[in-house]
C-alpha cells in the first residue's frame, strides 16, 4: 500500500481559477511566481530574471519626480534590471503589464476582467497598443501572478508579450467582414499565435519577432510589409479548384533604420503556414545576431544575406523539420469558422437620427461584405479607455454584437456585426459613456506611443503632443477640408518607431536640441509614408522642429498641400513630387530655437511643468538583454525546486517529490534544448536523450561524483517511488538541487570546450 500524505485545505479562489485555466498556463504562472521569490532573495541572476519577467509581459517603466500619471503620484525609482532594489527588500516601484490579444479578438467577459484588473491593480485605465495588445500601467510586481491567473481563467495570457520572443500576432480587424478580402485570415492568425506560444524554436532569439496577417493587398489591413514575418492571403486555382494560401514576407521592420519586407515565397498553401513560420524562426534563432542587439532583428539578417540566400536556408530548414500533427490539425475547423451575428440585419432607413450621428456615421461605420451589417469603430483618444467605460462597452457589445469585438493597431476598438438598423441606438449608448467621438481613420485619430509618460527610452512627450494636436483639430471641427481630414498622423517619443511614424502621411519622432545651456524638446518631421498597401512605403525625415512649434508646422504643411495638390492627388504623391528640399523649406521657419529668455515655454514639453531634460532616460526594456537559452531554462528548474522546498515545508510530500522530479527534467532540458531544438518536453524522450547524449558520453560526469548526480534523474524516472513520506520527499529535493548544480557545471564545461553533443 502506498503511504501517501494528502494535505487538507479549504478551497481558495486560486483553486477556482485553476479549474478555469489550462494546466500548462497554471504551471507557467506558478513557475514565474517561484522565480520572483528567488529573485527577491537574490538567488537568481538579475539579468535572467529580467528576461524571464519580460517574457511574462512584466515591464519596467519610467518615473519622473513630481509627475502625476493618470492620477497616481509616483517617486522616481530607477534600477538597472527592473524593480529589484536589493536581495532583502520588496519591489518598490510599480511597472507595466502587457497582455496579449491574438489578432485583437476579445470577448465581453474578457473585457470585464480587464476592467476589474485595471481598477484593482493599476490606475483604472486600459491602454490599447499598436500591436492590438492591452497594457496596464503602475502595476506592482507582487500582484502580477494573481493578475495573470485571472487573465488565464478567461483565456488571456501575458506570455511572451515582451522580451526576445514572438510578440502578439496581429491581423486586420475587418478579417472576415472586409469587402475586398481574399478570405478570412482569423483562424490562421489564431492557430499560428498559439502554435508558436512557448514553442522551443522561438526561445533563443536575439531580439523580438513580429508577425502579421492581411486579407487583402491594397488596404492597410495587417501591415505585412513592415513585419519580421507577414502573411498576405491569396487564392490560386489548381486543377480548376480554388486553393487558399499566402504570399510570405520577411525582414520588414521600423525602428531607427526601417526596412521594407521582401517576398520570401509568392505562394505557400494553407497547410504549409505553420511549418514555414517555424522554419523561419529556426533560421533566425540559429543565425541571427546575439551579441550586438542593435543588429539583432531579422531584418538585418535578411539584408546581410540577401533574400535569395535566406530563402534557400528557410527551404532547407523546412525540409529538415520533423513532422508535427499540429501543422494541419486546426485546418479541419477552418471551413466551419463563421461568426454568427447577434441580431437580425435590419436596414437603416427609418429611425430618427440623434444629433452628431451623421458625422459619426460618416467616419466610424464600415459596411460589411454581409448585407445589412456594419463594423463600428469606437475611437479611443491616445488608445485609453477607463475601467468604467470598458465595463459599459462590454454590456453594449453583448446587446448588439455578442463576442465580435476586436482591438486595432490604430489603438481603437471595433464592434463587428452591428445591424444597420441598430446604429442610431448604438450611437446613443456609446455617447452616454463618452465613446461616440467621430473621426475614426481621419486626421483626428492620432496614434501615439507612451513616450516620456512611462517609457524609459522616451525623449519627448509624444502623448502630450498628440493630445494638443487633437485638441486643435477637434476645435477646427467642420472647417477641415476633406483632403486634410483624410490624412493620418502618428507620433513616436523616440526614433524606435513604436508609434509607427514611418508609415504615416505626417509622422513625428522625439529628439532633443540644445540652445546654450538648455535642452529643447523636439520632433523630427517625417512626411509621405504610405499606410495603405500594407504599409506600402516609408516616409522621409526632413528636419527637427521644437515640440512647441509642431502645431504651426502641421498647419503650414496642410495649407501648402491644399494649395498645390492636383485633383485627386494623394499626400504621398504630392510629397514625392515636391521633393525633400522643398518639403524642408516648409518647416525651416519653425526650426529655429529662440533664446530661453525670450520664449521659456519652448524649453518645457507638452503636458509638463518642468524645464525639459533628458536625464530621466533609462535603459529600455523593449527586448531586454540577451540571456543564454540555458540560463533561461535552468532558471525554471531552480524555480521548480524552490516550489518543492515550499511544498516540503507545508508537508505536502507528494507535491514536493513531484516538483523535485520535474526540476531535474527541466535541468536536463536546459542542457539539451540549446543544442537540440527538437528535444521536446515529453519525460521519456527527455530522459532518453539525456542518457544517450550526456550520460553515456560522460559529458555530464562530475570528476568526483562520476555520474552519481545523473543517476538521480535516471533512477527516479525508471522507478517512481512506491511510498511518499517526508524522508522520500526530502531526499528527492536534495537530489534535485545537486542535479541542478551539476547541470550548471556541465554547461560551463561544454561552453568552455565548445564541445557539441553527438548527432542523434
């Protein structure tokens, strides 16, 4: 009989949440919580912990003395690796939590959970990003595990929302309802997002990796031409039958040096989507830059190699990939993927239209390919929505559209499948909660990154400038001519292009200039980017202007455009015809910096009361430092053995023994994964590979123990205990700690000798 001690404890809210989330997600969050405690105690390398928390979407943010951010007064606390002040102290400075939303799809239940979390853990404000994510600011790190559990219980994750990983997979918010699409890319974007989430082949990147899907070529859609990896929907005819597939783009990206993506393959069939993405990821992981993070994006590898060599490497990698049933399993459900409207398609032809409805209808309503239905854009100035508004919007969504809600890369929310006849009623309901502003997709709909509000890399106040420009444009109201209304403005707080300024008609990115002993907040002006055609071309920078002069610059540019444009001439075409020299002449009168004594307001940024300085700039955490794959994986093993110690202390001996065993498996995986990306996580496969490649070859052998530590794993795997008491559990925990130490020593020897493992 097995002598097992079963702990008794009351059911907690964590138990309730655990029933609603996948066991894998629950284990990952437990693991992160263990790493937090190890970091708090100074037992985990700060660099490893920094990358680990980034891969959970936990992000350090900026603090400025005396500032109020969203009503929260904070003190400036700047630590080199996030919030950890010292091994014996708690975290003092709250940060940012990013939440992934694949393809932007969100449900009313998830919206309510997000509203609750923003109110309980953050500032009561949710921020929609230019990658269709949500962000919560001023979240204390000790709250993040519980926050993650509540998200996981409604199907949302923070995993790999930041860090050197595959970021949120974006897609056109009109996918499935677009009048010009080849087909609905939604199920493909969802399948790829969850296939790559936590996949072994995406754990060893030198920088972040961004993926997008577009359903059509001519509109902005998914912006595939500015992504590391982009998929453009295509249909070709094969033996008289239509076949779905994608044109594949690689090597795009914005940042300080923007690159236009290149065509990797003109067509791959739908069944090749996942393996081709996996092959690209493996080539990037193996050959991408790791030491110089400034050249560690995929765009630099494609540029250095050339697209032909890169294509050849990806094709060879695709040929070598071991088959995976997940590549095609999801395809069986694609034909059945169909959103069902919440209400019948009543036409808009009779109801009284409330004041303001017509202007809102002209800019915020898109007529779907399905007769009788529309998609409505809920414009969020600066991408912000309060908890109260989010809860009310969830109620509105249930009433009119059900689960058919999506975020957009222009920092808005769209409601799909709104019956035309419901539009006046929907407008009244949105107006009641302050979410019925007109101007979506126009010059009023300004996109901005966080800038100096919270970003450590921010140079100038992008949100402050965006708010000021929007205020002036709204005040102009109906006086804005149609060609000006059609323009798009995008603002970044620095050259890193998080505001996507390169693809705007008129873009700005933050920098600074000096005048005597003073610094002046400034913005570089970028003109002529092409938002349509999936970010079809990038704009040109023409000069830096003090931030306080930007409103006049905008007025001068638009006035000249109206005066000189030919009939039906687009802004990009006018800029190309004008040329850089003449474009610069437009802004030159505003580039001059006055003396501080003459115009002191020029030396104060928008939304700030202090004299401008860039001294608050810190180390950016957008991708984190490159940490070895072994370092990341062994940290998980150390967290597991720490959890085992806690279970042992709580006299939960069965859990302690199991966690210690899992810690040894994870340590073995930490050694194998960097040298064999196909090792997987199955215990039998892991142990067999460890024995064949590390034990039998004596690579794991300690000079004194002669393989004793390796036997701890091999023996436990072959012979699980037939009794579980305190002695057995204690012994297993001790063995796991020794095994982990031996794994560290083995990795150091292998690295020093540059000794590869034998081929399988």
